[in-house]
């Protein structure tokens, strides 16, 4: 049993915290909106009033927060995690924030506090079932020490030194936005041709876009984009991807275009819906009605 703190109980953080509680760990939780901790407290977690309180005495602190800025505030701000974490404890950063934010955070942590990046591939269902892919950046020794804990959540893979897990996460996520936007444009084209949506979905489900089509078909057909992965988070990722690439002298024109489409969808009010709502935005934006 490990003494753990989990900070950030959004769509992804909640099932992660629940699995850690159910695996028998001693878990303290903190979330900005405290009510989101209620189901975890019912499962047996302790509720902390501040990140500092959550971190006090924890061997491992897990963060699942929205953006690099939010992570900075929760770790280094007033009553932040850094104030509560003791020597020998480890911060396991599971949000999608990119390698540059991870590298920037490491030297600002108190002496003796270790940082490991461990962002995940998979969404709410995979987090609930414990089948996430966990990309770990850190030393081989840190990876082996954390492996049993991370196996509660899915399949951990040691990618390389600090920041490389976050880099792998941006790499894999750089494919998600373009795939969803491609599906949206295919459907907009089919609309323009007047094709039957059911037939189009059947055909696309057997195409190179099969996984994306099958995964989102229910939402597309119902028009109800209940979030597993929010569109504002997908937009945040596309900004992280294009900025990280630009800093390294790499231009990604498709990623830039997708970033702008996601930004426009967010401005239209789709930010708190599933990121597949970009399809509704593209189909709407493509009509002359
Ligand atoms: N959902 C997925 O499928 C998925 C998959 C892989 C990676 N991720 C990544 O995991 C991270 C969390 O995603 P999510 O889907 O769980 O997002 P979410 O549901 O929007 O949750 C975001 C979390 O950040 C907290 N937060 C936001 N602004 C804050 C602030 N100013 N101060 C303190 N806390 C704040 C939220 O607190 P409140 O509850 O108070 O708003 C919540 O705990 C993101 O980096 C995302 O890209 C998500």
C-alpha cells in the first residue's frame, strides 16, 4: 500500500483516483471543485482542503490537471503541492502538458522531490477499466519503482528520460485532431453530395478512418457530444503540439490548420463537449444555410 495524493478529479482524474483507491492504496484527493471528490470519499479516499494538505505525508502525488498553467498554480502556488511534499516523495504528472512544461517544472520543485512524467493514452472508459497506455519519462529506477502503481491504471511503458513521456503523448495526440477533422470534412462533403448518412458511416467505418468513425458514430448520429475528452482540451493539445514543434524548428501545417478549426469550434461554444463535436462545427460551418 502506498500513501498517495491525487490532485485533479476531472473526467480523467476521477476514474484514475477510483482505481487507486480500489487497489487498496491510501489515497487523499483534492479538486478545485470539491464536490467532485464526493464519490471518491464514498469509495474510501480522504478529502483534502488544499493541494498542500493532500501532499502532506504522501509518498507519491499524482496530478491530472487541465493545462501547464493550472499545473504550475496547483504545484507552486499558495498552499500548493510543493509546500506539502517531503524529501523522497515523487510527483507523477499525468496531465497532457508537453515536455517543455515538464522540464520547466523540475528545477522549481523543492530539493529531494522527484518528478516523473506519466501522461496517458486512452480516455474515460480505458481509465475506468485500467487499460490506459502510460508513457513514462524518468530514470529506469524510477520507472521500476512506479511500475506496480501504474499497472493499476493500465500498461506503463518507459519511454526515456524526464519529459519523454510527455513528448510521446504529444506525438500520438498529434494524430487525433487531424483524424477527427478529416472525418468531419468527409461528412461535410457527403452532406453536399446529399448522400445517406447511415450509408456514409458504414463505408467510413471500413476505411482508414474506421476506429475514429466507430468510436464516435453514436455521438455523430445523436448529435449529443457527451464528453470523454473535451474539445477545449483537444484545442489545448493542438496549441502545445504546434508550439513545441515550432520551438524545435518544425512546421506542421496540418496541425496548425486543425488547431485553428478547434479554436473556431471552441469560440462557437463547443468547448465543454466531446472533441468529436468539431464534426458538428465543420458540417455546420460548411453549409450555406
Ligand atoms: N479525458 C481524456 O480522455 C484525457 C485523455 C488523456 C489525457 N487527458 C489530459 O488529462 C488532463 C485532464 O483532462 P480531463 O479530461 O480530466 O479534463 P477536465 O475534465 O476538464 O478536468 C480538468 C481538471 O483540471 C482542474 N482545473 C482546471 N482549471 C483549474 C484551476 N484554475 N485551478 C485548479 N484546478 C483546475 C479541474 O478542476 P474543476 O473540476 O474544479 O474544474 C479538473 O480537476 C488534460 O491535460 C487532458 O488533456 C485527458
